[in-house]
């Protein structure tokens, strides 16, 4: 039974998800019963009433009011039950408790950014405490995206120009995958993130450690910190470090090279060009690439940009 | 022999029996010849054939795109194409299958051909308009195909804003292509409704209208009411790109969710444009191959109209996670359940028709049996998706993909193929190969299930749709699905082979190979140029299998200037009573 | 419908697939009515967009409406109502078998429709002159509202689509005029005049909705 359940649905990691699963199984098992009933009826009919000769005479049965009312009213009642039950569960799934911990979510092509009350911010990793409701306040920078965590059974479109909300309360520490489920272009299927659920104390510690992410940790060399920032900001979604062609130009050997721009001119990739490309990506686009990169103005400070430049320099 | 029903609106007319001619010399295919006679034809039957040729081409083209999609999904990362190409593939697959195949298939091919014959008319009300709608369809279709060479389109068939206003490619071109296709659909709808109202032969009261006509009537109502809204919506998408009108684009102050309301206001009813004519085909075939009166005629006829009506009120169920108000979600969920009821009623009526029938398992009937299973699964998973809570998790996953393929392919395409086999003798004058027909039907059924059953599981596990890459755990499901797609493809190719082969060496079809009571079978095969040389008169309903065949071959004794042609068997005049 | 045989001889205009002229006429009329239904739905999409935006930004609609010239709008309304009248008179003339009057009335209708389009042309060019273009090309700064461009997008879309209908109407009517001059229409057969008249009334009615919705907001 357990195996069958796991075959059809991902693990239920919240109380709401379990509530969801009960309804899911009720609908699907009753549907299965109906389907089997219909299949059995069809098989029985085609065996029993198979044409014996071309002169078969069949009875004239035009209608049967009692029967027709029965098979209209019973499904109606069942669907009304489903409707009520489904709506109740829906309210539970979408109405966040008032004491929820709030995280701001920004979606853009093709990454998720999470901002916490303490000032910490992460990309493609959502850190949350276990056992406490978390409310996501979501907005998109460009097109419509959708935030979907199968383990929590939550999904909500993320729309430009307005806020939408979702909430969950993870029970145990662990990791769950996040998908973007509203088609958003080339890297739609790479727009994944992780929800990392910590023990509450661990989460408090994590927040403390990461709130100051804007300044360089003392124990890191600038290039190493740059590498960390690149990871946090999911730059590698579009820029490879090993020469692979992705949405943006690779960083391997780019520093110091001459690049042909879309308008025909050339540019030497130096500190100024990289800085400009981070803050104002569409100013000078390398030939053959699209205007897809969002600006990181206000998201990376000078010190961080310097660290990233140092890191890019190491990619020979 | 006349009905003894005494009623004030009964009147007497002189009729004769017009027995269908076997091996007639002239039929609609050979009455005129040359390409010109086809391209300028106003004969609804020939226009039906023109549609058949065009949609078959697009069906196989769309099918090849589907195989491309399935092949790409064989591995979790890139298999043989890039992400952008993949996105164009599924967009084109959707657009072609929906607008170029599913919407026109049953109404424009089978409907065009058989609607006038079933109501005893010589043609549809507006034959020139009918031909015009084929040309409009072809212009729109060629425009749609041309998009591939004009930069492609990667928006998905839903054209969601603001993605569709910002992405590159030929979106403007495509939106005008679909806009044009919409007019073809509208004109067909106008033609059918007028034909059904004004062109019925004496004795064909609303209560004797074949259920296929009822289903086309309901479909046409949806077509004329919903398609203009799609047309204007897509025109707005085009304007958004050309002029930046800003109604849907948030960057210019507009609202992208408003687009979804506009789009689904058409596109949900469009689902019923695709499936309701299929219901009509099922009713015809079930009755004929069970040799039994249809059970619950009025329930089936009225449920089509009920579906047409409710279909306009449920569009919001595509938007349960779009951020629309909970109250709106509640109302749309409720109404969506309601649309399930008339659909369920049809299912039970068809089963009751088979009960105590004389069931013959010829190829058309096999497709309908396949339809029963697949459509039940498609319908019941629709009920699951109508339950708001359940939809939250399943929305935009492969579960939804599987659901609408069960309804569209499992429902509509199975009914269409059943109908095509069923009416093939009348259309081509030839019998197809029964053994090959049965094998291909089984192959289609098998291939379909292998393709789409795993997608339900994958979707419930969380696999999102329109994904080029996917996480490793889904690979097994995807590979089974891909294998199924190829089985399905072989099945469809066999259907094509079988029907085309019959044109060359098929056995000559008799006028009424299935012993049906319906009017279209009471003329020669292939159909005569003007369907009937007499004015047919109906005294029984089209499913009255307890009445003798001769009763269904009556026509006015007095002809309207057209003398019956030589060789037509005419029995002595009789007098019958019929409702006016 | 039964048994309407050989009461009429087979007239020239009767298509082979109809039993008699009456059936043909009523079919054509019904087809046109259904088509008008689709037209209403098509404009309905734009009216829905209008209603939604007006509900969201009522103050914008009041402000922006002042940029539209009520007097010319009113003149155009009168012109169109007049043309509806003359087209109805053309049909009446046909029924009375006054062949010459059909052509005269159609001629007046075409002239009025052209007057409407000319006035529309001046209204548009005046706005373009001020920088009131649709959508993103909007450069006018006389209205203090961030969404003023959307009001004018709606204005251009709705009046533009209506203008296209008027133009199509002029084309249809010119064809009718030509055929009526050839004497093709009489009291026996005037279906094209009748159904084009229906179409023209719809075009008129849509304008009667557009006029207050854009010009007369207060």
C-alpha cells in the first residue's frame, strides 16, 4: 500500500499535503470503481449481446425515466460532495496562518530569488524553519512564472505587476524541489530551486550567518568569495565556466579577450566591461546572444562585483 | 404502414419508395472531373473531401512533431535538439492539432458531408460560403505553417501574456493566422445552424433529427459564440506586438491575467467544439452496430445543448492558480462539476443502447468501444481536476497533459476514426479491409494507453509540462511514453494505409452495408451528385430499427421538376401521414 | 415546409438546393442574423476590456474623454442614423418594386457612410497631431494619468474596428448599387439588399453604443 502510494504521489511533507492526499485518493479510487464498472458492463454486453445473425430483432426501449433520473442524480450528489470537500481543502491549502514567517520571492527568467526579513537573500535556495508556517509573497520581474513544490502540494502563479501568495508548514528538516510550472521560455525547465528545511535553531543560526552576505567573509580570498556569490546568484544557469554554450557567453577565457558586439563594434573584456554587464546587461551585448539578462543593480554591491571579477579572472 | 398517431398537426402526403440504386453510373466523384471541378466545387460532399485531404495532412504533420517531442524526452537532458527548438515543437504541435485538425475534423469533414444528407437536403444552405470557408481555412493553415520559416513561435498554443508580447519569432503572424482560421470556423457554424433550421426534408421534425445533427447544432452554437472572442483576443495579441496597446502587457500598464480570461472564454468552449461532434458520431455508430433504437434520444440531444451552454461558464477552471479570487475559483469549480453531469448522462445512455442489442464488432464499433474507455478515463480525471484542491497540485503537470489527450485523442480522434470508417463506404464507394481495420484499431488503442497512462503518474509525481530537461526520476515514465507514441504512430499510419488502399482495390460498397436506418444510407454509394433526386419524406426516427427498411426510403411522389432518373426503383404511390 | 412543390416556376435567382424562393430568402436572412450575433460577440470582447478598465480607472475615463470632440461625434451619430434610415427605405422601395428608388436610396446611404469616414479621418489626424497615438507610441502629456495610453488604445481599437465595418459596408453597398442599376432587384428578389441592410443597422447600433461610451463620459 505504502509502495503504491509512493508510486503515484511524492512524499507528503506537510499536514496540508496529507489532507490533500486523502481527497486525491478518494477521487481516484471512486473514479477507478466507476471505470471498472463501465468496462465490465461493456465486456458483458459485447459477449452476451453479440450479433448472432443479421436478422436479430432487438427490443424497442426508447427511454426509462426512473433509470435516467437515477444516473443523473447520483453523480450530481457525488460531485457536489467533491465540490464542497475540494473547496474546503483548497481554503486550507491557500489561507496562510497570521503568524507565518514571511519570505519575499522574486521570479525572473530563469531563477528564483528569496529575501528574508533579516536582510539575507538567496538565489534558487529557500531556507525555512521546520514546524513553523512560512508565507511566500511573490512577484515576477518579467513574464509569468509559477512556484510549485510537489512535496508540499502547493502551486501559485507568480505575476509581474502584482503580488501573489502561497504558504506551507514543513514538518521535518530536509530538502524539496521547486519547479517553475508556467512556461517562461528557453530555460523554463532549468528554473528549479530547492526548499531547505532546517531545525528552528539551525535556521536562526543560518539567518545570522547569512544576513551579512554583502560583506566579504574574512576567511575567504576574493576569488573564492566571488565563486560563492556566483553560485548564490545562479549566474551559472546562463554562463558556463568550462566553455559550454549556454544562454549567455561562457566565462572561460573571457577575461582580456576581444569580443564582437551585436552592433558590430568590438570590446575588450576588462573590469569595466564586466561591471557594466552586471549592472546594465543590455548596454553591450556580445554578438549572437539575446537581451535576456536582468540587471543586478541594487542586488550586488561594489565589493561583491569586484569579487566576481576576481573569480572570472581565474577562469583561464 | 403509416403511424396511427392521431394528432391535429398530422397531414397526408403522397409518397413513393425510392430504393437506393446499386452501382449507379454517376456519383458525386465522377459527375465532374478535373482539378478545377474540385477547387471550384460548391458540393458539400466534395468540400468535405477537400477538408479531409487538408486535415489529414496537418494531422500527420502535427503527429510527426509529437514524435519529435517524445524522442527528445527520451533522456533527461538534450537528446537531439535544443531547448528553443523543443519549445517551438510543442507550440506548433498544439496549434496545428487544435486549430488545424481537432476543431475542423468532425464538423468540416464528416459534418459537411453528412449533415445535409441526414436531413434530406441537396446541400448546405450556403454552398458558396462553404467553399469560402475551406479557402479561408487553407489561407490560415498555410499562414500557420509559414510561421515555421518566418522565425518560428515558442509561446505554447495558449499565447500567454506577457511572454507572447516579449518573445521573438513570428507571434504576430501566427496570431493573425489563427484569427483567419477562426473565421472559417464561424462561417461553418453559421452554415450548419441555418441548414438545420431551414433545410430539413418533410417529416424531419426536431424529434427525428439524427443525433449527429444535434451534436453539430450544439457545436455550431459554440463556434459562433466563442470563436469571435478568440478572434478579437488574438487580434489584440497582434496589436500588442505591433502597437504596444498595453491592454495585456504589464510593462505598459496592462493586466496579463485579463488575457487569460479572454483566451479561456473561447478556448474552454473550444474543447467542446472538438469533442461534441464526436459524441454525435458515437450515437450514430452505437445505434447502428447494436441494431437498436438509441436509448434516451432526448437526453442525448439536450445534453449536447446543455454542455454547449455550460461550457461558456467554466473558463476560470484553467486559472485556479493564476491568483484569481477564491470566490471566483469556487464558482468556476462548481460550474465545472455541472458540465460533467450531461457528459456522464450520455455515457450511460450509450451503454443502455448496447444493452439487449445485437452488437456487431466491426472496426467502427471497435473505435467506439475504445472511445468509451478512454473518454471515461479522460472525463473522470477531469472531475479530479475540477476539484479545486486537487487541481492546485496537478495544474500544469503531465497529469493535465494526459487528461486532455485522453479527452481529445482518446475521445475525439477515436470517434473521428470510427466515423471515418463508418461512413467510408458512402464517401468512397469502397469497403476497407476489415482485418487490417481491426488490427490498426487495437494498435491505436494500445499505443495510446502506453503513451498517456504513464503521464498521469508522472504528473501526480510533479513532472511539469513543457519541460525540455527533467529530473532523472521521471526517465522511466518518459521512455515508456515515447515507446507508446511510436506504437500509436504506426497505428495511425496503418489506418491511413488501409483507407487509401481501399480506394484502389477495395470491394465495391453496397448502398447500405451496415443496414442502418439513417437517411444518408438510403442513397447510392458513393453518394449521388445532388444527394437525392427526390424529396425524401421521413415517417420514423433515424434509429427505429423495429420498422422495416422500406419505410425509410420514402420520398414525395410529386417531384419538384426533377424526374427520378432512369433505373431508380419506384414503387406504387402510397399515402402516409406525417407531422408537418 | 412540406409539399411546397411547383407552386412557383423555377426563377433565375433560385439555387438548385432550395425548394422555393421563400426557403432561400428565410435561410439567407437567418444566416445574416447569426452572423450579426458573432459580430456582437466580437465587439463584445472589446466592450468587456472597456468595462474592466473603466471599472478600474473611472477617473481616467472622465479625464481622457474630454480630449474627444463631442460635436463631431454627435454629427457622426446623426449621419449614421440617417444612413440606417435610407437603407431601410431602399428595402422598402424594393418591396414596392420601385427599382429606381432602390438605387437612389443606396446612393445616399453610401454618401452618408463616406461622410462618416471623412469626419473620422479628421478626428484621428487631429489626435495624431497632438501626439495621441495608440499604446506605446502615445506621447501626449495633457492627461495626468499613467494609463492614459490604454484609454486611447481602446478608443482606436473600437472605433477602428467599427470603421473597418463601415468601410466593408460601403463596399457591399456599392456592389448592391451596381446591381440595382442593372435592375437585378425587384419585389420578387431583393435578399442581398435586405441582409446588407441588417448588417448596416448593426454597424449603426454599435456606433450608438460607442458614442456615449467614449464621448459622453461625465
